[in-house]
């Protein structure tokens, strides 16, 4: 049965589409000479001043469970960005977008959701859409490398993070955004230590990079600041599976941005994949029984 659309869905849909332009700020920092975890670190740090200003203007409370959820989301975003540079990009996308499946399982085992035929169709359409847009041109040779595990871990961390956010009491968007970017920056720094990036490149010349490519930081501050705040606000309003399916609209944003900015052709594969992804979103949002939010003060 059709359901009335929660206004938070429109906000998250917009943010998800904007995530499809994620490659552009990444390219800006790559042109400045950054690579791997340092790109994720720079993007999160660039967004911190915006989050700090919002917190000063409109302070608010946040629960311990919400803090933990935001840290997981920050880890997910950073792992996804780093994985995309460590492995085949399409493979990273496919492994990350197991998130709808993870989120559905979390709802079934921890939120009392019942497994349904809609769940099967939604997951099948979502993954099928990603495969079509990638034109099936994905090699699984060497599957299991560091970048693959990061992509897989990013989807799992995302699902856990938004589940914790949804099951916690309401928190202000500016406060949770600050925690998320702090978590993302810390995750990037720890990855740089663990994978040898810090040992091989040392601490980047941040003042020099900011001087030569200031627009990379300015654009990231505005871009990440807005879409991350909107995404995290939605995570407190919408069930985990709904959030994960809505986020898959990012792929459509990526296809559209590539067509408009890079002049790449949108053909039958991309169009068919888009239809499947949108179908998966409609099934989850409009026809699948939703779980109720039970706020927790923890």
C-alpha cells in the first residue's frame, strides 16, 4: 500500500544525488598532490569550520548512542573514499552498496522487521541497477585486497552507524555533523598510519596545499558541510534500510554529473540501471512496512 512520504525522504534524496558529485572535490585534492587517506582527511577537516560555526550558533544535545553512530558514519565515508583509490572504482561501489542488504538484516534481527517478498525484490533491483550501470565490466581477480575490504567495511560501518542514529533520541544536525567529520578525519589519519601512507609520504604540506589550491578546501567545506548535515539529519528520522536505499541515488547523481561535466554518454545500460535503482527505492519507501522509531536516551 502506498504511504505518505516523510519530508525527510526528500532531503535525503537531494543529499544522495549530491553525493554523486563526490568525485569532484576528490579530483581537486588529487590535483593538489594528495592521495589515499589524506584526501579523506582533507575533506573532513575542510568541513569542520562550518560544523563548528553551526554548533556555536545553535548548540544542542546529543546522546552517547548518537555519538557512536556518527563515528561509524564518519568511518564509512572515509573508508569509501580511500577504497575508491585503492581498488577498481566500480568494484568499490558494488561492495559498498551491499549496505541496503546489511541495513535490512539489521532491521530484521534488531528492530523486529519481518522478511518479505518486497525485501528480496528491493535488494535484487538495487544490486542489479549497479551492475547494469557498470555494464557488468567488473573483474573479481584479486578480490580480497585492502581496497576491497575497505569498501565492504564502509558499507557495513554505514549500516551500523545509521542504525545507531535511528535508535537514539533526536540530536541536532549541526552537532552530529561535527562528530561525523571528526570521526572521518580520525579514521583517515589512523588509516594513513596503518597502511604505510604516513611512513612513505609523511605529513603533507597543508599550508602550501591550502595556498595553491584554496578552492579545494572552500568547495569541500560548503559541499561536505551541507550534504553531510542533511544526510545525518535524515538518519535520525528514517529507518536504516530506507536510508541505505535512498543513498543509492548517489549512483544516478554520479552518472548525471559525469554526463554534464565530463561529457560521458548515458546509454541503455545507464538508463536501465537507473530504472532498477529507482524501483528499489520505491519498493522500500512506498510499499515495504516501516519500523517505528523508538527513541533511546542512551
